[in-house]
C-alpha cells in the first residue's frame, strides 16, 4: 500500500506530506482546489512523463516521494532483486523534476531510469479515471486479468515452459537442417579436406618445434662442413703429418754426426707433430658431435612446408590446423549421421509442438469458461451502476497464428451500452462516465485477483448521483477490504463510506519575490468528526451549508458506518 506521499514545489503545492492507511480513503474539495495536481504529482513519482511546467513558479525544481509498504510476498521484491536494487523492507519511489525539463528518478535512493521507475510504479498502483490511459483499458493487460480471474496462472506457467522447450527444439532442428544443407553442397570438398588433414595429422605446437629443429640442423650442417674441411687438411691425402714424421726421423739419424746442432729443431718438429695429432683427435671428436642425418633435415623441411601449405589452403594459422581438422571431421560426421539425427530432432520437435498444442487448447477452453464467468460477474454489478442494459463481453480470438508463450488466444474486453447497438472495445464504445463505471465493476469482479496493492479512482462518480453514487461507494468499500483504495470524489455517498477522509484546499500566501503580492498554494488535511461532517454537508448543499445539510451529512455518515 501507499503509506506516505511527500510533495515539494509541484504546481500549486509548496510542501505537503500525507500519511495514508489501508482501506478506502476519500479525497474531496471544491472544484479547482488542486485534486488533479495531487494525482499528477503521484503519477510523476510512478514514472509518468515529466514536464518542466509542473515545477512551482520561481522554483528550480520540484520533488515527489512515494513510500510504499507492499506485502512481503509481492512480486515487486523479486523484481527489485532481479534489477540489483536494494531491498530495505519498504519501497521508496522518488522523482525530481527540474524547471528546465530535466528529470531524475530514484528507487530506494538508487538512481534509475524513468522506464525502470515506471515498471515499479505499475506493479504498485493502478490509476483509473474518465481519461484513464493505463491499467485495464489496455488490451495487452486483458489476458492477464482474465487469467487472474480464472486462477489460470499455473496453467500459464506450464504453457510457457512447453513453449520454450518447443522453440528450443525447433531452433536445434533449424540449425541442423542448415548445417546439413551446407554440408551437402560442399560434400566432396569436405570429404577430401578431412582425408587430407587426417593424413597430415597436424599437432599443436608442431610448427614451432619443426622450425626450431630445422634452424638448428642448418647451423650444424654449416659448421660440420668447416670441421670436415679442417680435418681433411690435417688427416687427409694432403696432410703434412707423414712428410714431417719422415723429416724428423732423417734428422734424428743425422743428429749423431753433429752433436747439439739439430736437437732444438728436432724437438720443435716433434712438438708440432704432436700438436697436429692432437688437433686431429679434437676435430674427429667435433665431427662426431656434429654428425647428423641429412635426410632428417630434408624430412623436417618437407613436413614444415606441408603444414604451411595447408595453412594457406585453409586460411588458418598452422597452430589452428588441429582444430580445423576436428571441425571438418565433425562436419563430415554430422553430414554422414545427419539424416538419422534430423529424423530424431523432427520427431522431438513434433512431440513438443503437440504437447504445446494440447496445453494451449486446454488453456484456451479454460479461458473461454473464465470469460463467461467474468462477464457474468461484471454484469451483476452493472444494474446498480445505472448500466442495467449494458453488456460486458470477453472477446476471445484463438488460433495457431496467435501461438506464443501465453497461448493461442487474444483477449480484449468489449462492451455494449444499449441493446441493438454494436459491441466494441471499452475505450471506444463507453463514454467517460460509463467507462469509469465499467472499470469499477470489473475491479469489483476481480476483487483481490490481478490487482495492484493500491487503486486510485479519479472522479469515477462524475455525473452520478443518489443511488448510483451510493452503489459506487459500496463497491469501492468492498474493494478496500482487499486492497488500498484512494478515491477522488464529488459524491458525498462515496466520501461517507471512507475510513479516511482528506480535504484538499487552496489558501493564499505571500509571494517570495514580492511581499505585496499573493500566490496560492494547495494543501491537504485529514478531516474527522465535525470537520468531516462539515465537508460532506458542503458536498450535499453546495456553497451555502445549512443545518439541514449538516443533519443529512450526519445521517449519511451514520448509515454508511452501520
């Protein structure tokens, strides 16, 4: 329910704070006192279109805060959690309207978009009036209201699940069909590609490993050539070692003929021979270290070039070739097994379509029965509301072309105001006063089903008097047993049935910018006892309140309280 409404600097309201209670609250006042301003301010807090003209003169901005205390099980709390907004027990909607037209919206002091604010407002308050453009006059809500009346929510949830499953199966079937069709167009290419990549068998990281191995072997090959050349010079056919060895032996034989003369030369030549022999051994060791199979380099290069050629052919990196091989193999497998899988998916899609169709048809029949019940319930309320010759019709169009998560039905509330006339949508057929009474009868029929926790009726008793006004008051009071009801009314019969009565007035105040000038502000107070009797007497008598009017007001209050 709406527990508090705080308004600052909106049109003629400078500062207003009102606490509301459960039950029926009547808002009365003379014409022009500002009742419509109050509803405009509430609508602003609920996410209605902002307008800089709503800001009070000489002020830069206005503000409206609406505090709600919905029951703990109300869906607005789940919605708050889904939206990531804080949940602190209560719920505060706040709107700041700038004179420049800019506007800000808040839920529980967290900034939100106006659209988000409007979503919350629609869950908490319904405003009905002669020019109502919300709630029950919108055909989009009629199916929900009928389902609420018929207690069909569980059936709707089951149908929604069946629709989701069916659509998922249909999407899977469509994807497989498209995949098979594409595969069939490229079957030869696909099969050849799979054979090629299967034979190639690329492995992750293989290109890097091959490239490194090739580089290493090419370097070793170059070094090995130089080592072999050096070894050939020292130990090959042109090696100086045999000649030097022969020369040392000749000098050694001659050394005895000239003692001391050749000792140094022989020793130097001997050292040189030993050095050449040592170099030969070292070169042979290096040759063993650099020994490799030239065929391995050739094989490595062939493998590397084959991988890179495949990379260019399939337009992917070499590193991605293994994944490409898997994908093409899967595509080929899907193509080969496609017909069998396609048959399975078709059977599943048809089965789920049948289940959805069965549930949708059953729900459509239940809606038809609920529609008859709702029509009867609404029409039972109409005679007392001076619509005794009117009809309320739940128009239901059904067909597979309307299939969706909510079923195969399109629901719209139609009325016929007089026998022999054509029926049609409420908004087009009913006049302003008739529309308000139709909506009231509908809300009474729905009672606590499909309703926001706070209902606002804006002068729905306009043009009604006597018994009709009393009938409207009775029905508003009945509604207030289940939800909070605020009624802006000119009918004393309605005001007398309210648990709370608020009087809206205008009073002059000194202008802030010019003390000699006056401006007008709208105020709102709760009236009880003698003050309430006086206001109801004014509603009965008009400008001049007589003692007879006071006595009639007293009697009216007593009768409605009984």
